[in-house]
C-alpha cells in the first residue's frame, strides 16, 4: 500500500492556489488519440539524418548554443515564406521550446500584474494557465452555439474588456473551427494592444494564414509549432512570426541560451526535409474527414474541423463514454466541455479501432 504524502502548506502565490496543472492522461493503451499528435513518425532515413545532425552538435556541447538561433530562424522564415506566400525575414521569427514557451514569453512581455488577457472559450486551456502564471488577469467571452466566433461578437468583447492581450486560435482547440481573416482584422482594429493568433494546427487547414496580415500591423503576432504537422512533438520547437520589434521585446524576457544546440540541430534537419514530413498532412486530414462522416452516420453531433482532431457529442455523460472507449483500448480526450469529447485523427487502423469502439459504446448504451 502506497503511503500518502502529508500535505505541505507552502507560501505559494495566492493567485495560483487551487489551480490544476495542464496535462492529458498518459496511459498505456493500444490506441492513443488524446493529444493531437501526428500519428506518422519520421521515416528511418529522416531519423538518421536528424541523428547525424544531433551527433554533430553534440561534439560542441561544452559550448553554449547560439542564443539567437540565427540559422534556425532563417530556415523557419524560409518555410513560412514558401507556405504562406508572404515574404518573412529571419528577424521576424523567434523560436522557443514549443509554442507554449512562445506564449509564455509573450505574456511575460505584454502581460503581468495590472494587465488583462482575453480569450474566447472554449479554447486552448494553456492560454488561461499561462496568463494566470504571469500574474495577468484572465477574462473570457463565449463562442456561438456552433463554436464559431462572429466578427461582431469578437469586436464587442474586445471593446468591453479592453484587454492588453487578445488570444485568437485558428484552428481552435478543442473545437477545430477556423477563423476567417476578417475576424483577425476587426479585432486588431478594435484595440491598440497585442493580438496573438495561435496557429498550432495551421497546416491542416485550408484557410489563409494570419501571417498574410502582418505587414503594417506591428501588434499582431502569429504563434506556430513543429509538434503537429511536422510530427516533432518530442523535439519541442515552437516559433512566432511578428514584426521585428516584437522579436526584440521577446529577447528581453527569454532565458539565456534557452534553445539547446540539439533542439536547433534537430529542427533544422527536419525543415530541410519538410516536404517529406508534411506529406503526412493529407493522410491525417483524410482520417479526420472520415471520423466526421462516420460519427455523424452513428447519429452523433460533430463539429466541422480544420485541424487534426474532431470534437463530437452531445452526450448526457461524456465521462461515461470516455471510460467506455478506454475500456475498449481507445484513449480520447475529455476536455472538460460538458457533453463533448475530442478525438485525434490517427492512422487508418487507429481510426478504425476508435470508430468500432464508439459504435459498440452506442449499442451498449441503447440496451
């Protein structure tokens, strides 16, 4: 029997008391579709190339890494330019350990005590946690019944709350819904503060990137990651595209040498093979669309998705459905949204296993 540790009353900040850390269950099950990972690992050839790059970098681990990640930022700028059709220079890009560190640096620079951040919920829960972690006040506005964000509602919330930072998410997590650029433009025009567009799942969407709006908008920031479409969640590489003045400010709050030589080497090797890595995007989208169609055929309500996951419901007890799927070896995500669950698009076999488990769960509940 495991002994329970006694409670320790530490002098924690009052505004952090009672908060729960971010985290999805990491369970050893046959089919894990709860964390929006790309189900297709790098090829053996690419893994070898990354390994060679990391080995070369390891020969110099006695030295600190390039604290400005100069070569990596140039490679990222080239990638964004090629994929968005918008010229982006290296001084418009900043990289960090996952997009979460990017978001944290943004809040350290533009949030803080006496300042406010606004999010449109349901949305990515780390926006709220990072905001609170930087002693910034968090306020919310709701999406519509289909989890969309109409221009008028977004602008009204910004004018009412007058936040220092506005979080927009496109495609939005956990709903999968994407924003029309008119929403971003209108929100930007409605405030003289910072607007952050989280595009973690942009490569899975047919929508135009907010990167195309950056020219002439120095307070607009676009956050991205290599965790999803690039299938590099384990490498932890996120980046921001913005006006060079924003990048200059972020360097005031970044930790010295925050991005290791090994991470920079692995990311650059992956970017050199981006066509191969991004080749899995269409396969993932096909499984996403299959999930949407087949769940609707089962009689469930499903939200159209521009991401690599699907929000579905509406259940009387989503916790019971989640457990039923887990009992059948399939792990999906209960995001805390009453009546709804989220599933990541997996491989064809993983998707089949999920759909069969879902069909069995529905049959069981109808008995």
